[in-house]
């Protein structure tokens, strides 16, 4: 049976495109929207006391340029090379996670960034990508391991070490994202369902335990359940995010006219940029943005399915992993901003201000396009 994804790929293939042009241009448009919203959300904060109101916009443009260059290089590397060095990349990312604990910079009680002079490096963002590559490569080499639960634990050991290092920073948001990516890939690769349930329950138990033993995380959960109980304390961010979205109504107050970003809503240009979008573009603007993420995730899984049908299994796992990453992180960020989930400190992919997150995500998108490129070459009968 010819699926809808196959029909779409064949239609584009007939047009002579070597990659998915719609996917590429949607990412470009989202990056352009990112520049607009980062400036809108940060102008008041950056310009206070006579500061440069363009500061965050200039830095975001620089991050996009660096990320675009890295993505171009990543796209030119064949997937078989990424598979060959997937374990090496995981080891490098683990060393970076160790380094951040030793020489990292403390910000708001968390040590997540390695200072590099002009910018800061956040290793946990690159660990997410390294985990996708490592698991994809391992499943290609040792798929039979999935039939033995004890051996699955050994597969998960390097990932578990990374998760432990992330929690020492601490970065609970990245911990959850990496966990979901890992469990999602285990499910897609065919882990027996009864063992999959065991893994999920063990993961959920671990997350609940981490929340219960941390007063800081418990405060976040309490604020999420009833932010108005302490609107000037633990519920401050969420209450102002909800007020911003509520003020936006259906169509928003207009670009640049948002009130909450003017020293009321903390992290307006990073973790809570969705609330600013909701205030300035309204419910309809948020729905359009959500539709963009849904389409990106759908294309990622469609590309992964096509790769699987063409027996490009490593590319199939990578594409699916990127789809899970895009989907779960955008879901968490939007969910936090609308009060659906507790605050986790996660950026909105491709939109929020930030260097490491943006560069890592652009490399991931480049790998997705590379998988699509190799799919199309194989469909034309070329070697990949």
C-alpha cells in the first residue's frame, strides 16, 4: 500500500528536488520569526539604563549564523559517517557534561554553561543529539540486545551516566527530554511491550522521586497546581505568563505592544517567549505556531518511515529521534507557558533566544534533511 508520506515524497521527487524544500523553508521562516520575537521580547530589558536595545537581536542573529554554518557542514557528512562516529560523539558529550561541573558558570543556582568568552556553551543540548546518534548506531549494530532486558540496561548505561551528570547541574528539563527521547527510540525499535512498560514505570518513578526530594522542584509543582496561591513568589512566572496569554485574546494586542515583557515576566525572550507570542499574536498566533511544530514532527517521522522502507535504518532512527526531540520539547515549553505543565526551564525550539540550543537544533534539522537527501538518492538508484 502506498502511504500518504510516500505519495508526498514521490511528488516532490518528480519535481527534481534533492531535499524537502517545504521543510527547509519552514525552518528558515521560523528562524526569521525568532529574530522578530527575540527583539520584541528583549527590547525593554536590553535597553534599560541606556543599554543597547539591539543586543539580544544581534546575538541571536550571530547564533543563527553559527548554527547555519554548522548545519551546512553537518548536512554534507554522510549518515554512514555519523553512524561510525556516534559512540565517539557520545563520549565527547559526556566529557563536556563533566567539564561543566568543574569549570561551569553558576546562574541562578545552576551550573549548566561553560564560559567561552563571547558566548556560553550548554553541553546538555548537544548531549540530546549525541544520545539520538548513539542509540541509532547501537540499534543498527546490536538489535538482538533488545530481546534481553539485562542487556538493555547495559545499552542504557552511558545514557544513564549522562542523565546523572545533567541532574548534578541541575537541569531537570533536559533530563526529562533525554529520557523521553531514549524511551521513544526504544519503543520504535521494537522493545517488547512488557519491558517497555517496565522502563516507562521505572523512569516515571525516578522523576517523581527527584521531585519529592528537591524542595525547589516541589515548589514548582505546587506553583503549577495553584499559581495564584503565591503570585509574588513561586507562582510569579506562571501567573504573569497566563496574564500575558489572557491579555492577548484571540488575535493579540499587536507586535511590540505586549505589556508583560516590560519587566513583569522573567525570561521573556527565552523560556517564556511563548507567552509573549500569545500576548502579541493571540490564541490564533499560538495555534499557527503549534501547527508549525506539528508539521515539523510529522515530516520527521515521515522521512524516518521512508528511510525504513528503503532499509536506511540508521537514518530512520535518527529522523525519528529528531522528531521526538522537536515534539516533546515544543510540547513542554508551550505546556509550561499555558499552565499545563510545571516549569522546567526549556526553550522553544528554533524560536527562543539561546546559542547552544539553537545550534544543536539546527544541526539536528540538517541531519533530518540529510536523511531525506539520501532517501531521494536511493529512490533514484544512486549509491548513498
